[in-house]
């Protein structure tokens, strides 16, 4: 099994290669006049789309306020669920929940690293 540091280094090198290729691709796109014209048309259409959406949002203001409240409740409950699952796991108990159709779900934990400087 590969060592942790070797895998980490390989991931960083792969990301560097991706960054270089993506930069070359963006440069090639920016050099294309046809692409620039399409981007400008797309920008105008997005502005028009946004105006239409804002008009409809104004008509449905009550529902959008409720939607914002639901988003907040969802985020809060998700954090609570994560904390409860981790606490249960730390106690050495099995972590599992079921949905309304009695389908079992088990947690999927993820490890990520952040720079510490």
C-alpha cells in the first residue's frame, strides 16, 4: 500500500498538471472571436433570464421566504445529524438510519486536509 505522503504528493502534481492544461484551454478560448461573440450573447440572455426570474420571485415572495427558512432548517438538521452520527460512532455503537420505506442507510465519512500555515 502506498504511503500517505506519496499519495498526497502525487495528488498535488496531478492538480498542477490539470491547472496548466485548463489555463492553456482558457487562453485558446479567449483567442477565438467566435467564442467571444457567443459569450457576449450568453451574457445578454442571462441578464434577460435574471429579470424574468426576479419578476416571478416578486410574485411568489411568500413561497421564497419559506424556501429560505427551509434551507436554513435543512442545514441545521444536517449538521445535527452529522454530530449525532459521529457521537454514536465514538461510543462504539453501530450508526445506521432508515427511511420511510425501511431502507437502511449508513454513514460515509470523509477525510480532507487543510494547510496549517
